[in-house]
C-alpha cells in the first residue's frame, strides 16, 4: 500500500479479530491518542515450526502491539465463540 493510500482517519476504538499482520497499518497509527485496541484471536498451541503461519505465536503479540500500553493480556484455554471446543486464545486490551 502506498503512502497516499494509507488510512488517515484515526479511531478511538479498534476491535481486532484477525491476525495482526492483516491490518493495513501499524495499530498504533490507526488509534487516536488515548484510543483503545481490543484483540482476541486463536493462538498457536504447538510451538512447532510447522504450526500454521497465520496463528500468532505465544508472546508474539507484545512485538506487534508493543508501541501501545498493554492494559490487560490473557493467554488461556477457553471456549471461543467461533469454536465448538476449548481453544488457546489470546485476549489483549491496549491503549495508545
């Protein structure tokens, strides 16, 4: 994406339910000062090199969202609303 095609509008709330790399820009650039990011996603459980590339790695979210102030982080095995069984899920709330 070229510079002139980038999103110029910033938001106060950015819900993310896809892999962070799918965002058009760095999340910190999409948020207004004081804006909140809410993230929930299925996580890689195996730790294997052969794990699906689209799954965030454990603690990898701190690299992606590191420019934001992490208010809450949870890496747990829980019932997800998109699955019929418990899954490893990461939930993160951060503020710019």
